[in-house]
């Protein structure tokens, strides 16, 4: 059994509260005064505390209810999985994958598809595996994480050899440009300048991009040009990037998208256009992923990482609900 939030176990002394409550309860008895009691001297009543266990079943249910609640908050998990092979779907039928599984001695191990975010997924979910379980990861490639993986299970990462170089595609297929959808809203006198600017952008980068201009945005629109300094765009227009004409230069993040502002649009200087194009491409280009080499990682932790993202077992939630219902029924029956 593994606990992801072990500090909640310090709340176990709360279980003493139902015991204390049941010990303090008194049985109320009806008191009738005798007619001759008026001739006796008055005396203050004296009570004697007698330790008696009453409603034992209700007490046990309340104790179980509190214990289950603490266990649910502590995210108790029962590790039941053993050795596992994480394999990329493209390598399922590969002879190389079968050879690696046999050489690692994990022919009887369970197989699971390779998660998208491999190392973060393992850190969040490795509490489901027994302490001595091993991981074998078979993938065509793996990106280098920002920090070295530190898991509680030994992990063997093996990368498939690169496929043989395919024949070079025909020139007509190789030179097909990618469409980039742009919305341009500008006065009629400045619209030809914007068209000329994006035509020049289309010849950049060896003509790899073809810019499609339209009047209204769609789901594939990646840039909106709003060349109206005195009006605001419709609130329903959204895009990852905006170019807007304002009185100042700047960059702000708005609910409609990232907005670049400038007092003079469109740019007419060649150097300014080149700088704008390079800045635009740098903003939309993904960060390069550095490959990770094949290696065997030893278990760096004695226990899985405590993480708030770990999910409590469903049976604990069901047990908590059932105990609460039983406790309410017994309490109501006792009052009757």
C-alpha cells in the first residue's frame, strides 16, 4: 500500500473524538418526586460517572467513516502491477521490439502503449506498480526532459534504429507550399500594401509558405491584421496572433490572442519587413526537441513521488459514501 499524501495520516488522532463522545453520553431517565419528599431536607443531586459502552455498532461505523476519510485524503493506492513494457504502437510488430523484450528477460511482462508525455506520466502514475517492478521502454525516439528522470522503479530505455532512408520525393511533391490563413481588415487604400507585403513573405524561405488572405477568421486562421486605429475588432474574432494599428509600439496578451501593436502598418521598408517576418516566424516556431540517448536508469527513490495529481481509488470513495449512509441510518434509528 502506497500513500501519496502521507501527512494526512497525522489526522488519525481524530478517531478519538467518537470514543470521547460516546463515553460522555448519559442515559436520560424519568424522575418522579415522591409526595413525602417535601418533608426531607434539600440536597444537591450527585452524579456518578460510570464507564459504559453504548451503541457499539454506531461507534464502530463512525470510526470506520473517519478512517476511510483520512485514507481517501491521503490518496491510498494498492500497487498491483508488475514488470511492464511500454512500447510505441509503430513498433508492436517489429522484430527489433521482440528481440529487445527477450533480451531484457521481460517476455512475460505486461505491455502498455507508450504515453505521450512519458516521464511526467510515469512520475504521476508509478504508484500503481509494485516496488520491485521494472520498466522497459521501446520507442523510435525520446525527447530529452528538462531534468533527469528520477523514478522509484528501474527503467530501461531502448531506442529503435532509424529506418532506411527513403527515396527522394519528386520535385513537384517536395516544393508544395503550406497554406497559412491570414485575415486582413484594413481601409481600401492600404489593403493593396498588405497584399503586397504577404506576397513578398510568400517568396521567403524558398517559397515554403503560401499566404491565403480572407475577410473573416475561421478555425485555421493564425494571424489577424486589424488596421483600424479608431475602432476595435469584433469580440468574437480570435486568433493566436494579432497585428493592430495603435498609437504605441508594444505586445500584450488579450483574451482574443497575442497582440502586436505599432503606429504605422504596414511596414514599407525592406529591412523592417524582414525583421517583422523573422520575429513572426520565431514566435510560432516550436522549441527544438533534443533527443535522449538509450540508457538504463536505476531507481532513484525509495517511494513514488507524492503528487496531488494522483487519483484516489474508486473503492475508497464508494466505501466512504456507504459508511456515511449507514451512520445516518443508525443515528436516526437510535433517536427513535
